[in-house]
């Protein structure tokens, strides 16, 4: 529910009246503010059947789309110089000459077959489907379940490529055919025969499909009557012996841990080197990466090249630490420069072009270059489906928001 000024006023009034009533009674407890929240007025949503009967809107795309078996007008605005929106115009441009958008145009007669192919599929309009009076309502089946049933009755080529509505019609026809086959195999009338007490008269009881019962007496000569012994029932088959469980596989033995490597012997400390000469101030610093030196002489030559002051350094360890400290400072400077470049990239102007449209009365923005759809807060919500008549939502949250805000 959108928080408008009228809602806030109603909420505050409910809180005030609750406090006034408690003041009269002498109570001092805080109310449950959530229970004082005003309920939004319930509005009945128009069905797709009612929307399909609305007059043509000349300021909207003229394409007809299919919603729950009803043909309604596309709710998006048409492009300049065209009669279609961007989605349907793109679909129309890709068709051969003489073809049209799949479900025709809303300001023209409604087609019986799709118009985007030369031999289009039959369109299952809701008001052209055969009535199903007298049948018990069946539970909603998924397309996969109907395909599994049809594959046991007819070849897969007979329903390959059909849409959901056509598959459902074929599924119901096969169900009716299966029911008629089972009823014809069984007799319409059941009979039971019993003999009279004198053994010379047989009385047969009949019951037809309508539930009416009647009897027929048949008189026999004593020599014609034979005794019938009931056939013995077949002995039940012995239950199969349970298969023996396979023996558990032996667990693999743990691999032995590798022996620890011997620690390297400590290097002997080198003799203190003489004090190095000061590096000239005018020499430029070379920031290119170099290999790590191995001797004090190599360190001195490198420090002279990089303009690093070696004063106070004694031994290879001090030279190595000084070199690592220089490399660390050089790395930090590089990261700071790359960070500033990325900040400048973030400040570039967004040059995307958006086209506003509404779907079921809810406003959205469509990126003309990528086809992505955003809400007015510029949050990505999804893309158009293949037919361009509904949104493939990026998450259930945006789908629920759309259902709540739609007309």
C-alpha cells in the first residue's frame, strides 16, 4: 500500500482515538500500531475477458496479444511513424511479405490461426473451446505430464511442437477415447444365474446400465442339468527371496605422511661492507621490476641505479629488507593511481536511452539498446518474452510488486 497523506492522517486518527479511549478508562499501555494501520480499499481487477471487449485505443500499439485465451490490445505506446511498439515492430520487420504479427491487430477481425506463418497453428481462443458440461473438474496438469500420457497412446510426432492449449485438447480427446474403449470392453448388462430349489428352473438376474433389475426363468430337463464344480483358485506364487546385500568394500588404508623436509642451514653472515658512496641526486629513479640480487655487490649496484640510500646498512639481510621496503612503496603508489582511474570511470555520464511504457497500468522503462526493462527506480526487473507480450521477471519480488500495482 502506498503511503499517501490520506493514509497517514487516517493512521494518526486511529492512534489518537485509541489513546483517548485509554485515557478515559485509566489505561496507560502502548497500542499495537500495526493493528491501527488502515486497510487499503479492495478494488476488483478487470478480467482479461472484460479487457478483450474494450474499444480500440489509437494511442497504443495496435498488436493483439493472447492472455489466458483472450485477445487484448498491447498496452505499450507505438513508435513514431509506426503503428506498433518497439517489440512488435521488430517482430513484424522480421516476417515475410504478406504475414503479420501472430494474433493479428486489435482493430481488425480476430484470426483463427496465427498469422506469422503461412500455415499458422490454430489459436485456442477461450470462447471457441468446446463446452465441458457434465464433466468433473480435473486438476491442472503440467505440459510434461500430458506429454508423458500422450506418448503412451500415440506417436510423439503427432504432438511434437504443439503449444500448451493444443496439447491439452489432444490430451482430453485421448482420455475420452480411452474411457469409451474401457466401457465397450465391459458388458452393459451384468447377469447372475441361480437355480431354483427343485433344480429344474434357472433364474437369471439382469441389471442394465440404468440400474433396472429384472429376472428371467429358464426351465431345464433333469438330464440337461449338470453339476459344475468351481475351479480351484491358483496357488499364490512364492515370494522372491531377498537378494543378499553386497559386502562392504574395505576402506582404503591411509597414505603415510611425507617426511618433513630438512631445514636449510643458516647462511653465514657476510663481513661488514665499507660505507657506500652517496648516490647522485640528479639520477632518475627506474621503477621497472628487476630480479632480486644475490650478493651485497649486486645490491649496491641496484641501489645506485634506483637511487636508494644504503647508509647504515650492514650485511645482506639489511640490504634485502631495504629492497623489499622499496618494492612495497612502489606497489602502493601503483594501486593508488589505478584507484583514481576507476573513480573517474564511475563518474562517466550514463548515455543509455530509455523508452517509457506501461504494462497492465504499471510504468516501466525499456533500454532501447539492450532491451532490458527497469522500474522507475532504475532497478533491473527483467526482459520481454519471445512473443513480446509479457515480462520474464528477474526475481519473484518484482513479479509480486507488479501484481500488487497493476490496474
